[in-house]
C-alpha cells in the first residue's frame, strides 16, 4: 500500500524548523498609494489584478514549506468598505515573468479566500498588515515564484480600501473584468503582499466540521513522518464513538458536502475501519503508517483526512469530516 501512496506524490517538502513570514517586496508600512486592489476607481466595476513575486526573491524560503496564510497592507482612509466581490487566489508559478494570461501566471485557480458581500476594515487610516488563512494551504518549493490574484468589486461607488504599491512589483490587471482570459501585464505597479509559511512534517492545514454533540473530529499523529519511523501513525479523536470511519489519503481536494463540511482529500486510497468509544466525542481511531528506512522517500507528500459516518453531522450527507493534514516524509 505504501508503494501505491508514494505514486500519488507530486511535490517534495522536507522538514523546516519554524514558521516564516515573507513580506514582498518589503515589510515597510508605507502610506497608501493607489486604490484597492488595483485601480478600483470611483465606480463599481469588477477589478482583477495579479501581483508577482519571482522565485529569485531572496526573502523566500530556501527549503520547501507549506504556505498557510496570505496578507496585504490595508488602510480604511474613508472608513470600512463593503465589497460585492472580494476573491483571493494565491499559489506558486514557474513563469519567469507575468504573461497576459491569468491561468498561465497562476495555474491553480482555487479560491483561497472569499470575502464577497462582507465589509472589510483595517481599523486605521494608515496601513496595517491584514492576513487571511488559506482554504487550501499550498506547497512551496525553492525556485518557484508566487502570484497573488485578487478579484474585487466595490458595493458602493467611491467606497474602497487603500493599499501599498511595491516599487518594481510586476502586475497584471483588468480594470473592467468580465471573465476574459487575458489582462494587461506591466513590470511595475503591483501591491505589496505577505506570505506565511509553516514547518513541514505532519501539518494540520484546515478545520473539520461538527458531528453529534457538536464535537469536531480532529486528525493528529503519533510522532512525525520521519524516514525509518516504524511507529508513525495517523490518529482520530473527538468523533462519534462506535461508528464506521474512513481514512482518506491522496491528492488535495476541495469538495463541499454541505453544512460547512469540506472534503480536503480526494481519497485515492480509502480505508474503512471502526471507531472506538460509544458516545459523541469519545470516538478514536489509529491508522499505523510505518515509514521504511529508505532515503529516497524523503519529501514524499500525502494529504490525509478522516470521514466519520455520523447522523448528527452538520452535513446532510451524514458524514462529519475531521480536520485535514499534510504528511511530509522527511
């Protein structure tokens, strides 16, 4: 089974020592210059803009890591602003410079942050860093670039936040976006942005959803997925006791099954087992995952999540999903 799982790996991610915050191109809280995110103007047109951090930027990690949060500098010069649309995409790219095509610049078009129909505020007339957790944290490998992609639309003409423009930050923009595949690239005018990277190993990347008794099943591990660790295992706690479980292993996914429940792993490998315990919140399980002492396994990555068959789930499917994690062999 391990050989089959290894075949699923797309990326390498050895262990890194600590959380790392990268501010591109710098961390200076400059005075707002321009409109948010790029040339929103005084109306309510849909604006799409990409800002590009090249893989040559010296502040990026020098070892592979998981990016879990993204941030920008915001100032509410004229007070909070409501956005009819505010969608953030962010991920890695191999292009050396921005092209005129959105999907070429950012191949993974998954929505990472959706603040549409919400009022945003920075609580300040001068810039502050505002961060958002990603729906699906992504793997970063040294040498890759990063693209921040924001589509926004002011709900009220003339009400928008301000941000900081980074000197020399490449951008691609459409000031009246209607779904076209292309925009207008430029070597300057992009906004400053922040990336937060987390250590490798066993990394919990997103929350689960509640089942009976409002308990949220939690994924965890026994030990770390280090090469040669014959005792490594993936565990489940806080689930409904005495029910059927499935552990999902494979590629990342983002499937909404209702009730706030998201399936974060495609379950290319899916194993059924039973939960210990007998009441809501007492259900536990352990899936042994011994790792051979083979150096070539270093960097193999699996996504993992538990599915709990629970009639009290917040999802109409009757399944409560645990928190999700990435296992990075190192």
